[in-house]
């Protein structure tokens, strides 16, 4: 998986190793800026938050993580599902203004996040799972 943040010449990639390693690159210079284990389970999508250039989100098998890049360090916070939705596999992401993230779940629901907290579920938005084909 790859996501590009062209304004800051950054690219993020997810490896298919056992740790689903995340690497942030300066794509013009071809060098790694930061690297860290992504998650023990498979990651299906990663996206830069275009409104917060040092933030990105990854998602996959029963998880969503909100990442901050500071220097050469990536720090993750797991998404908090609370009682608003069920913990399930998240397949795709889209970022919006004001720390809002939309994610597509395996069961066809769309989850709306504010920061790391799930604030709304759109039930049965699709009858089946959805994918982002960017």
C-alpha cells in the first residue's frame, strides 16, 4: 500500500512482512524518514490527512490507527469504537476537515470518526463490504 502527500514530498508505504511495517519516505530524496511496526494483523489502507500534514490513518483487520509523525518518530493511537459501533475489519478510509475520518467496514457500514473516537455509524450504507479503489 502507498499513499502520497505531494505538498510535503512524503510517501507512506506498508510492507507485507509479519509486522506490516510502515515506512514514511521523502520521495524526492529517496530516503526513509521514519519506520515502525504497523500492526500484527493485516493493514488494508493508509491515508495522509491532507488537512493535518503530520497525521495519517491506517486500517485493517479489526483495527484503525491514527498516526502522528514528529521528526523521525511515528506514534499511533488506536481508534476508540465505544458503543457507537462494533469492532470489525475496516477496509478503506477518507479524511475530511476538522479531524473527521470516514471508514468503510467489512459489513457495509460507514463509520465517522472525530479524532480517534467513533462518533457515528451509517448502518447498511452498502449491502456488502466496500473498498477504495484509488
